[in-house]
C-alpha cells in the first residue's frame, strides 16, 4: 500500500510501503505530528496514530545522544556523527527511488480506478435493464398462470351466436377467440348458398349476409380490442389480399391477459 505525507515545506510526498515510511520516521523526516494518509482515498491523520509506525526508539535515542554529548569529548563525537551522515545519504537515495517508483504506482492506480469507474458506468444500465426484464417476465408468468386456459370458461358454438347477435351493434369491449371463431364458422355456413349456381339460393345468401353484416363487424372490432388494437385496423381489410391476410393474423392472436384499455378479460373463471 502507498502512503502520503506532507513535509515541512508543505509538499505532498508519496512512499510505496510502510517500511519506507518507518525509515523516514527514523531519519526524523516524519515526526509525530506530521500528516500522513494511507492510499489515495485515505484520510489525513497524525503519523503517531498510524498503525505499524514506531516512535518509541526515537524517543529513547534522543536522551542518549544528549548524555553522550555531555560526557564524550569532541574526539569521540566525530565517529558518532559519520554513521548518521551515511545513513541519511542512503535514505535520501532511497527517498528518490521511492518517489520515482511511487509516481509510476500512482499513475497505474489512477488508470485502474478510471477503468473500474468506466466499467461500473457501463454495467449499471445493463443491470437495471436486466432487472426490469426479469420483473416483466415474472409478471407475465403470473398472468399466464392466473389466466391459464384450463381455468377459464370456454364459449361454445351456440353461446357465441347468442353473444354476437345480442351485441350486434356493440363496438365496445372485447371478444375472445372462441367467441369470434365460432361465429366465423356460422358466417361461413350461411355464405355457402351465395356460391351456388342458383339465383334463389344466391338471393337468400345475400339476404343472410345483410342480416349478419353488423354482428360480423361488431365482433371483429371487439376481437381487435381483445389484442389491444383499435377497431380502425379493420380498414386494412380493404387492401386486396394483403389486408385480409393481416387481419386474419391479428384475429388469431391470443388476447391481452387481464385488463387492457378496452375493458376486462372477456372470459370468466370457472
């Protein structure tokens, strides 16, 4: 771990290990009140509160030096002063190396932090979208289970005719697939005489079509409402061939589960 401290000139200096920091403590470069922080994001604290730094030896050494100065003469003091000079030179060299090494470490650490921040910025939206997708999937699964076909009452042929003729001018609400397709089967049977090479049969077929025209339009619009589409989509059927195919595909779709903007689910629970 890197450490930073502020020297007497107010400059911010960086070292790459606790042992290097201890060496600066031993050389009196760092004192008890010197501000030190661990890492780039650490808080500034006094050096004496940093775990692992030892100032006790220094406190013991200071009175020893004072005693020796009082007792030992000038001749004996000369060899004592030379080792600190050698050590201090070595430490200065060590400080220079530490500074050059820590600059590289700081640059590398900044690059790593920038990459981590960018990766977090990229991954956060993805995680949000995935959670939203999971929530929507679980909601759809719940609706599928709640409105499963086995739980809903089905409409038979005669019920479909009863509903369609009762709502022959009702262009609101929704119509289920069973309601629509049973009625479509009925209109197919009614239209058979109009295709026979008999004028009487064709006239009767035409009259039958006039009778079932409004119920057919109404149930088709309600079927489009069931898939959450507007009834105006029925105008697509006026496009030759392609329009009929599009409407056919739309009325085959399963209706919206639960309530939609056109009303409640058309089938009842058993």
